[in-house]
C-alpha cells in the first residue's frame, strides 16, 4: 500500500509541471475582481464564478474555478482562477447600513467579510502560484493596503500582473496606476464591458503559462 | 508596554507608544502582532521605528480580521511611507539578500480613531481623535 502510494506520488510529481497553476485575483474591495473572474470564466468555460455587486464585500469566500483553458498565439494555458474577497484592514458593519441593510444582516455580512479577508491572506501566503492584482482605475492607488499587498506578493516572488479596471468610466486614470507600481506591468481593461480582453489574455498566457 | 505609566481614570488623552527597532528585534512575529493589537485595541496609537516584514504585515491583517467585533473593534488604520522603489529592490540588492522590513516607520491605530489626511514619500499627516 505504502509502495503504491509512493509510486503514485512519484508519477504525479513527473507531471506536476503540467498541472494548472492557481492564480489568485486580489485587490481592494469593489475593484471588480469578481466581474473579471466571471468575464474570464464565461469567455473560456461558459460558467460564472460568483455574484457581482456594487456593495462592498459581496465576495466573502475565496472561490476557485478550475481548469480554465486560455488559448493565445497558438499556446494553451490552463489555470485555476481563485477569486478572493477584497482585502482591507478594517470592516465596520455600519457602512452596510448605508446600502439599505438591516442591522442584523449588516453585522452578519461584516463578520463574513472579516473571515473572508483572513481567508484571502491565507491563500496568498500558502496556496496561490501567481497573482492578478485588480485596481479600480478611477481611484487613488497609493493606499496602504495596495502598498502592503504588493509588498507581500513581491516578498513571495510570485509572478504578478496589475490590471487597471473600469476603463469604461470617464474618471479612469491608468497612468496613475502604472506610475504607482512601475516595477510591474499594468494592463488596462474594463471587465464589465469586455474592453481590451485580447491583451488581458495575451498577458495571462505570457505570465502564467 | 509594562514600563509605561497608566493615565488616571477620566484622562481622555490619546496615548502614543513609540516602539524602537531594538525592542521589536527580540520578539517573535506573533509577539509583535500581539503587542501592536493589544495597544491598538486599548485605543492607543503605535509608532514602530522599523516596521514589520511583509509576512508579518500579512499576519497582522489576518489576526486583525479575527478580532473585529461589532460596536467594539472595527480594525486598524496603518500607514508607512511608500517605498521609493517598491519593486523588491535592485538586482544587486536581491542577490545580496532582500531587506524585507526595509526599516520603514509605521503608524498603526484603531480604525475609528485615526484618519490619514495626507501621505507621500516624505510625510504622513494623520488626524487622531479620542475614543
């Protein structure tokens, strides 16, 4: 039995190079991470990953979409997409009351949100092999959460692509994001409208293939 | 901070702990996080002379999340100077061994009491309110 197990592990080790890489989609709340995850999953598998909302912390559990095959320039890349809750250092249930939520529901949502952020940090340290960092290009990227998360990703030597999302909005400023993180490649896109997805897929294939 | 004196009851000032790099150096990661969060949960502002490593920052976020509770503790506000080149340093720096902490002054406080008004590479301006 032990021999068989060892043999199986040895054989699987031989093929580990071809196993899909787990690519985490990270970023602050409301950057459009789930919209992007759904766009990628729908384009290549036909299914969605999870519900989208303008209310912060809609995603409160990390969700994995396995075996997403992306074809670009004659090359096929297979990845698992891990859509993660938006990372923050604070969660106050009162902010949900502004979205017409009852107190009990707001408290429950905030508790789930804190669990989700903790889960996302754990995935980042232990379980992802590459990161797509999504930012809302209409907002200031010089926040402490962004600085810390990019620092954490860099300290783990994970390949990272920065996606400047929401380019369909008038206030979008992609250059501000590129200037904030000049050491990484910034790709503009609108996950909602599907703008510039060709370049998005080309970069995913290049970085995570 | 066992050496510090405790304000008298009724004193509604804001306490600031300035923690030297030497004091943090001898602590394990979880001891550092505990030291920070215990102070912050008491409504104090913590200023670290040398900051935390990325791994410790990651764990600080994770532990903070587990301690948030409605109407009591809503989390932390944390600020450091942005690194001039946050790209993990130069090639030479990387082969010589990265200094992950990068000795960056770090300010941490309760999210409901500290608000960052301005931050650039040389200046952090924060507004601190009483509990």
